[in-house]
C-alpha cells in the first residue's frame, strides 16, 4: 500500500489494536516523505514518549469521535474510552490514537493504552526577553490557544509500553490520508440497503403487543420505517443481561419476530456484555471473564477467541437464526464520568489483557463477535464504544449526551478516524427542536429515533407527524445517493461524512468549522438548532446550489435564514433522488430522478443484493444524460437540470 | 502516635508525598485493630494494585476537595489534579489519596501517581440465579449505586509503582480519624488573626491609584477589610510571570505598599510558577525547570531544593521584605478540562520527578517555597492546588467553577483531607444571589471577594452595600470563635469545618448530607442558594438553637424558610461574639459578648501575637460565667443566656 509507512521504536507491547485488525497482511511503503529523523523516542518510568515536530501553522484533527473539540492544535487529548465525557479532554465513546494534519499526513500510534497527545507544546527554554504587559480578564481567553508562532512538538505519552509502532499515512488531502487509514483498517463497512432507512427504538417497557401496535402505526400512517429496535425490556434481566426473552413482556416473541419480518421490518436487540447469573451464558463464560463484577454480572473476555466463540455462537443460534438482523451494543465504553459502573483499569482477563487495554479494545472486539454471529447477513447496528481500525464494522456510535451543537460536531469529527456517528432523536423540548434535530439525523449515516424512555413516538404530543413523515421521506429519497457514498467508503476508504477541512485541507477558512460537513461527495450540510433562525455558512471550493431553491452561491461566507436545513450541492454534480418508499426489501426498485447541477458531472450507483456479504457489486455510471449501464435496481424517471 | 499504623507492600517509589511532609519523624503504632490480613496486594504491568474489603454498609469519604461528589461508595475516583473538573470523576484542584469510612478508620496511600480508587466493587463470580426483570427508563438511575448487599472491595490501582506504603488511621469518629491524619501531616495551620478578616481582590487591570481608591472606599464606608489582593496586572508580564512590578500600572508601588500598610491593610499578590523570559528568575531557574514550556515560560522544579531556594529567596527580598504578607498561587493544578495549558505528565524535571508526580506535588511544594520566603511572618494565602499532608499550610483553595451548590459541597468535603476551601464571591446575577453567596462565604475559612474581572465591587450596581457591610461585620464578630477553631486544628488536628458525618459518624441520616456542615465545634451551618426560599435542615445529636431567633430545635429534619443563612448552635455551648471592627491589628482588643446556649458549656479563646510563628499561645478558658483566665486580647462586655 503506497503512502503507508511503519516505524518501530523500542519494544512494542504484544496486545495492541493491530493484533485484532480485520485484515492483517498489508504490504507497506518502503519510503516516506516524512522526516522520520525528526522524531524523538524515549523510554520513561511511566512507559515511553514520542516527540514529533509540528509547524506553527499546522492544524491537528482526529483522535476518534470528539464531541467537544474539533481542531486540537495547542491542546491535550487523552485516549480514554468513556461514556458521556462533558469536556474537551479527549475522553470519548470512541477515542482513536490517530491524528491527521493540514500538512497531508496522518500518524497512527499502535497502542491500547490511554495515550496522551499534547498537540503542539513549546520546548524553547532560551527565549529572548520580549516585554508584554497585556492583562486578560476573561477565563476562557486565558486558557485558550497558546499562540506559538514557531515550531512546536506533538508530545505523545504512552503509559506502560516500553516501545511502540507508529504508522505514517500520506496523501493529497486529509480525506485522502484518512482513506488510506481506512483501507489499512480493512476498508469501510457496507451496510445493507435497509440499514439506510429509518430505525425506531421502542420504549424499554413495551410488551410484544405494544411493539406490534407501534409497527402497525408506521405502516398505517405510511411513515417510512425499516428497523424496529427493542430496548432492555425484551430481556428477562438487564443490568446485567440474561440474553433471554422476558416471559412477562414477550411471551410470544417468536410470533412477534414473524409478524415484524412479514411486515418488512428488521429487528434490532439492545444488550451489553455484562452477563447476569440467570443467563445461560453465565456458567459458560465464567472462566472467560474479568476479575470484577459489573452490575453484578461478569465481563466477557472478548480478547480471547473462546469467549468470542461462545458469545457469537449463542447469538447466532438464539437470535440471528430466529430472524434478528441487528444489535445495539451498549455500555461497552467506560465510566469515569458516569459513576464508575464499568470494570477497573487494573482488571485482569484470562486472555492476558488488562482492564486498560480491554477498555480500548472492548467495542471493536464486541463488534467483531456480533459480526461473526451474523455470518453472511449484513447489518447496520449500534455500538457505544469503538476504537482504532473501526471502518470495516457496520456499527454507528451514539451517546447519552444530547446537546444538538455537540451532536453536529460529532458528525464533523467522526470521519477523521473511520467512525460513524448518529445524532439520534430522542425527546425534544418543542416542535421546532424536534424538527431541527430530525433534519440533522436525516443527513447522518443512520436515521435513529430512540423512544426508549418515552411512552409514545416523540412527535405525537408535539403534533409534528406530517413534518416528520416529510423528513423521513426525504431520507428515503437519499438512500441510493448514501448507498453510493458507503460503496466508496467500502471500496476506497473515503468516509461518507467529512468535515470541510477534510476535502479542502488548503483552505484555512475551513480549519475550525465544526458545524458543516460533506454528506457524500456532492452535498454540503450546515444544520441549525432550535436556538437559530439564521446562521453563517461557509462554501469552499467553487460554486454551490441551494438544494431547496436551486439558487447558485459563490465560494465564501453566506448568511442563511431558513426553517429548513441548509444543504448545498457542489457545482457539476449529479444527484440521484428516489421516490420515497415505506421500507426497503430485497426487490425494491428505486424510481430515480437525476438532479443535475452545473454543466457536467457524473457519479456511480451501486447494484447488489443489498443484504449479504456474498453479493457482487455492480457499478452503474450515471451522468447528465442518464444511466450508462443496465440495472434492475434503479429505474430512471426524469432528469432535472439546474444551471 | 497511637492509632497510626504503617504497612509496606512491594517496593515503594522514592518520590511520594511523605518525602516532602512538614514533619518527618513520627513514632507510629505497632499494632492495629484493622484486619491487615484481609488486604491483597499485587504487582501488575501497569504498576500495582491493592484490594481492601468494605462492608456492605460502609460509606466512603475523602479523596481531597471533591466538588461534585460526597459519599464515594460504589463509584470510581481518580487522584488527578485538575482545574475546574466538571464531573464526579475524582479529578480535583486538590485530590488526596486518603479516604475514611463510617467504620472509624482512614487509609492513606502514599503515592504521587494518579491512583484510582474503585470504592466498593464486587468480585462474586458465583452468584445464584435470581430472576429480576425490572426495567429502568432513566439514565441517571441506571448509572447510580450498584446496590450491593454484601461485602465488596476497595480496589486501588497505582500506576508505575511496584509497591506502596499505606497508613491506617483509627479513631472514635471520622473527625477523630482525620485529626490523626492532620497531626501526622504536622498539625493544622494557624493563620494570623488578620487572615480571618475580609479579603478584597481588585480588578486585574487596576493601577496603583485605583487600588488606593478602592482601599479608601472600605475605610470611608466603614466596611471591614483586612487584605487587599492584586491580580495579574501588578506584574510586567503575566501568563507567564515576570514577578516584577509593572511600570505602567504600578509606577509607585513602594508608595502603594506604604499607604496600604499604614491604613492597616495586608497585601496579597497573584502569581503562578511559570516563569517568563523577561523575569530576573528566568536565567536563574533555567537549569532547574521542566522540559516543556507553559505559556512560553519555564516550569519551576519545586521538587529540588535549589529551585525552591532561588524562588523563595527572590520572593523574600522583593516582596516579603517590602511588606507583602500573602500570595495567591494560581494555576498549579492541571489542565485536562481547561485546554491543556499545563506541563505534560511525561515532563521531566532535574530533581528526578516526572510530570505526573510533579502535578501531584506541585501545589504543596509551591506552598512550602512561599512559606519559606515569608519566614517568621504568618500568612493566610490562596493556592489552586494542594494534596496530601496539606494541613500545616495556611492556604485556602479556590476554583474558577462557580455553582453555589458545588461551592457549598466543597466546604463539606475539604475537611476530610486536611484542606481548606473558600467559596469566594465574584459576580452575582442579582442582589439575592450576591447575598446568598456572601452568607456562605462568611461561614467559611476565609472571606474572599474576588473582583478580578469586574470594574467595581460586585455589590455596587446591585445596591447591596448595606447588606454586605452587615454580613462582613457578622464575620468580624466571629473572628475570635474561628480563631479558636483554628487553634484546635493547629494543636489537635481537628478541622475547623466538617461535614456532619464527620462528627456524627454513627448517624446514617448524615451519610449523604453534603450541604450542611459544622463551623467550629458548636455551629451548624446550612447555606441556601438564590434558587431557594426554604430548605430542609437535619440537626443531629441532641438539641440546637437557631442562631438568629434563639428558638430551640430537637434532633431531626426541619423545614426552614428564611432570607438569612440557617445557623444553629449546639446545646450546651458558649459562643464568644466580638464587636465588629474595620480591621485587625497587632493591638486589637476584642469586645466580647458571651452567648450561652443550654445549661452549661465551656470553650477556649486563644491569646498570642496574632502575627508570627514565634508567638506563644495562651489558652483562655471561658464558660457560662465568663473568662477563667487573665487576658489582654479580649474584654468581656456581657453574657447572654438562652435556654
């Protein structure tokens, strides 16, 4: 693989993310433009330390899903998995020891330790005396950027390890660098077509009959819905889990599965990996679990193949074979900010992994285990922790945090590290809040409405049913376009959603924009929250067209006032829009309108079985004149041009 | 010292807090009631681990200043110094690896590492299967207590170290246990009398003339004030510091000092320990500083005696000898939650201490250095980081956080670990907020009004001058009482401010009360915030008297509605109240009213020079009949009884 270079310092640990990577054998470059002689390595009492130079005008992105930070230059980031980190400390549902800069490279540090990255610290201890008696009387300003106008260093503090491998990725833009990292990870995931539709997670206390009622509601009201999710109540014990249907709430679960599948719903089941003593898995996993209890359950040692096999075999037999096609893997992150419910960092697992390493690997290994249970069946599922080399896993991240601005930032940051983030809709404080949030959700990797703690769908009391249906139909129109974006992720590693700086790494206007993002290759999305009636939108590159009005905009900053979500189409693009449908099945044929913007343009639609890993992908080239290939999946209805 | 027992596991590190403790030689007990055989120790890859049993009904307190947590049972706490930690993670301005429980013991773990304490985790991996299909639909409830009804373990994870010393303290109550810990630390600090008066910190941009105008304001309006504090603007460079008076704002600083001292003000100067290149200290400390810059300055290596000597000698000559009697030591904590401005954990200092250890020791060593500069002059100063064995240091902790409830909790938690916390008054959103906050400040170790970023005193625009004067006068009345409380801290280690559970460790009603506290031995304070017009107050033990109305209350919960701050006097107490004064000088004579509650009671007043370490303390016993000793400092005016 060109543009991927490996360097080894000291004696690396044996348990690191590369050990569990989806593809292991990749040929690497034998040269790099990066000045590797400028990197310092040192063993310390605490572990080891790297120093890598940063230019004064070098900006730093990445480190996984970062909900409270975007451009990390000048700040410290700790790679520690945590639920609901409320501050910009690096702690994250999915921290990744990988960063990339506007100097067209990225560095991955291969460690499962809670490495700390000090992104641009000064080492000049021989400064000239320059008088400056300015006084600042504002705490925020005091503690912000350090304002270096010279070279600094990226200091990387790796606990415990006496050495480490690093990988340098080089490319033409941050997107290109990240694509290489994703291909090195095994390529982006390819969700099933139905995974791009609408997911609705039912109240945790619902019974089988209430779930059926909810499913009927969608079909009767002709509201799109592809996936019904069940929250903890489906199990006979949760916190910790039994992985057994509850007799009281789900006496007829087989009937429920049959009914939902026949009504073209996929079913997703909530769980976590802490096994309750009433579970059939408790005795089987007893010897393959950590030292300490979590919610009085045992922690599955996913780092060992035996535990993975026991867990996945059970899930295959009990759930996948019965018709379940997705899972929501909860609480596999950490708990420094949420009461300390998870296993200690000093925990010990039979596989030889300790608690710190396990926290860094837990989400990835859990996903791996569940994928094995699913076999040939593709899924688009949820997970609350992920980490390095996550791109191949068809899981989206979510959070108990709920600030809408924070959720939008997650969309902009997740793509730097091979992650997918969903700003799910839960309760809303009013109708406007609900619609603003749902607008963002529609332009995200997955549409999840999570009503786990509301008695009925969150739009009912707010009287927003019609507007919600309209937004969900918009999403269904976008499914072919999004599917193509995922195909590019799968085949070339290009993240389907990216911050502007990722594509426009030369344009310094983009360096701190954390509330706009590319949605696929041709759409720029700039969501708004309940508190906004207007906002500034930056359009990089050349010209753009307003998705709603077809009005043309030049590059630059524009003030936008709208109740709708600002979406722009890049000049010289063609967007395939489908007639909205209720759900997607194996036989779905999309009725396509090609929307053409500018003078020319082409793209690709993908045809496959939409459901299994065994499928063959056929690329359908399309341009301003229509389809260039035969296809059964898509039917061209009309072409609309906009100049 | 009886009731203090030491145990060594493995090979402890050489750099730990005991190395820098104020008194080194203390004879320890050679026996303990604690079942030391029940403690497990293990070396791990990460460092080492201790397991100490906890009873199911054992509650856990301490770990230093904890602003977001109180009873730590069932949760995780990390001992990492940090500015403004917004969540209940253990991170603190002053974390201390010392906890105590309602089972009448405390354990101090001698480490400068960021140890993690898992306060009651389960290890039972052979649970019987007990069906329970309850479903919780509330995130807060999900993640709260684990509800063990059996023994659990306190798991202590100590990074890096291959061994550790622990000290077990035993006593009759938590207060007794903590007092032993404080005496082991070297005894509580004894502030100067003037330190118990009012401190006013001026706007950071003030000039010498503006400071004089502010000082005159206090004397003209007859508002009590003992200390004038100067914020960064006094220096020719701040962030990082020059430690040199600024020519522009303070051309006549010597005149300013003379004027303020003659008007009976003490002067306190803001600084931090990051040395700017224009400072005379820069070259001197160059070889005695850390590897990385902080705010383009160097970090003083306080762990080495040379750096301490250079720093303290400079402060003695330039400031103490010129009449400065106090310092505010800012930003010596850490910066995981505030942008990462501080030195890295992997920093290296010439003394051999690394960044992690230095963060744990920095505040204590900084205080030690400043105390040395002050020589025989007593002080009551401010510091933003402290740690283990802090009791002897006459410094109070403060924070940029500002939630009033959080500030009240700080008063309840600081006393578990030999720390003093000040809920300083800054801006207020309205008059009620200002007065509610000031009420709490009056019943705290020090009265600090910090106007660093307000143009004028924060009460002016709110028209609250009269009410503020009244509250400050109340504080001045309490000075002899508070001075006695500090004397007990100094001589016997008993913290002047304590959570109710500390004195009433048997009463389970007190186990989670984080918004009431003992103020000295006879007063119970239950502050209220701007959002409250009434509150519930729990009164433990026997009967109490309302401080304002003299009404008698029995033990138990009471609803209180008042604009004032609820304060109660313990039955059978005598409280010495002084006529309020503008300031306290060497010759101040307190005009005392003895307020007697109940049937009998006695206490002690302290007479000394009020200013130096060289003084002799004379105890003046007082009871319902008046003074039992001769004294020049106090004059008995009247005795008031209340039955």
